[in-house]
C-alpha cells in the first residue's frame, strides 16, 4: 500500500468556521438539511439516541430516523422533533451501534431495505461501525469513520492485511492508504484524529483523553452527519468539502468534550449538552 506523501493541513477553529452553514431569514426546515439516520440495534440501542441527539444539537432542519429494531420510541423520548417516516434526505448517517458481524457480508447489507433506499437517494453518506463494509459500494460521496481496529479489519477483508497496532504506529500513512484503496474519504479516530482523501490530508489537534469512553464515537457520528446534511450542496460541488466537513465535526466534538470535561471525567451524554456552545464559540 505505497502512498505518496501529502502535505498535512493542521485543522483550526478558523477552518472549522468556514464549514458551519448558518441559517438566513429565508431558510426553513427542508432548506437547512435533512439527515437520514440508520443507527442503533437491539444490542446497542443507545447509539440511536446518541447519534440523533448529537445531530439535533449540531443544528439541522430535520432528522429522519429509520428503525428496524423498534428503537423509535427511545429516539423520540430524547429527540421528539425527529421524524420516523421515510422521505427525502440531504445526507445519510448509517451504521453506528450496528454490529459489524451482522452485516460483514456486503451482499447482506445491500439487500437491506433501508440501504436500498439510501442507494436510491444518492446524497453524501457517512458510514460508521457496522456499515463500514459498504465503503466503495456507493456512488455518492462517502465518508467512513473507523478507529484503528475497525480500519484494520476492513482493510484486511479487502486484501490488505494489517493490524490495529501498525495503523496506530503510522496513522498518517494508513489513513491516506485507506482512502486510496477504498475510494472514500476516511476519518481515522484516535487521540489525534486524521482525515484523508486521495488529495488532502488533515490533522486535528490532540483531544482530551477523557473521550476514551463508550458512546463518544456515536456522538461524533451525529455531529458529522448533521454537518454533512447542511453542507450537502457544497459537498456535491467540491471534492474536498467532505473531508473538511468531517474535520470540522471532529473539531467541534473535541471542543465540546473539553467543555464538558473541565479537566475531569465525562460520558458521551455530557458532550451533547456542550455542542451548541462549542459551535457558538467558533462562530463568534
């Protein structure tokens, strides 16, 4: 997996501000972006709540939650503004809280009724956790958000045997190589997050180590999903915009986590309450 070295873009608050679409007095819920969400499972129901709550806190016109595990009542309890009926969307978020074992066979995923709908609505798509195996199979602009273990499993399945330890030892190399091999934009999660496509490599500032707890990846996915939906037109017109939006989501996630932590321990739920404040600080 030889990969030509790219200049690293150090991502900043100023960069992030450019990817936050603020509403005008002419906007309405549809023009502000609609995010289709396929997350959570009977095994991991909390992921459905965390992704939708985080997306709502990030700012979006509407969330359409698609449930195949009877999770709609949980989502509506925490985010009653979510809509649980299918319809047109501006972007998709798929896979958080869904077991990789259940859909490790790509053909099984592609037969799933919600995935058929996502492929018909060819809009920018974020793949997380159980949906990572869809990487490269969709025609629309696609972002995957693995950690090193997930990326190692995915690359090994695609004929590039590698370990999580090797990826952690040289994340710049492997995030670029994965983007080229899989033909998608890759956000590699870690204490220092990297985002890459075949033209661009972005490095995020080191995040608080208190983020190493269950559910924070689901919150990140929700933030990025909302930003992708609000930036949908820009992403379709600018190849690098998806990587920039992903980096912005990671930046907001880290800032919200730092605010929630204040130097102490946090849980995923605490981060959501600080997303709006982190975005406000970036804008002002």
